[in-house]
C-alpha cells in the first residue's frame, strides 16, 4: 500500500472512531445519564434503553483490537524504515 493509501485508511479509521465517540457522548448528554446514575437519580424506560445501548456498544467495541493493530503495524513500519 502506498503512502496515500495509508493516510486515507488512517483518516477513515479515525473519522469513524470520532463519529462513534460523538454518538455515545451525545446520548449521555441528551439523556443526562450521569446525573441519573448517581445515587438518588431515576432512570426512565428510555434512559434504560440508552444505558443498555452504551454499555453494549462499549462491550462489543473492537477498539482495543484496532489500537493493538495500529501499535503493531506502526512498530513494523518503524523497524522497516530503520533497516531498509
């Protein structure tokens, strides 16, 4: 893959991650979930659905694998650049 392809892939990956994070933050803010989860707060049925979505989304996220992949391939690229 050429340098432009790598840059495009990085751009697409991080723009996708940004959109997911933005969606999660918006849900937390729109439903005021932090205040509701603190002691004494009450959750409506809609709030519970949003909390379930957020937790499910975090649990299913392959974010850790993506970052591991970026770490490993970056290390390989550095080694390749140093020795070739």
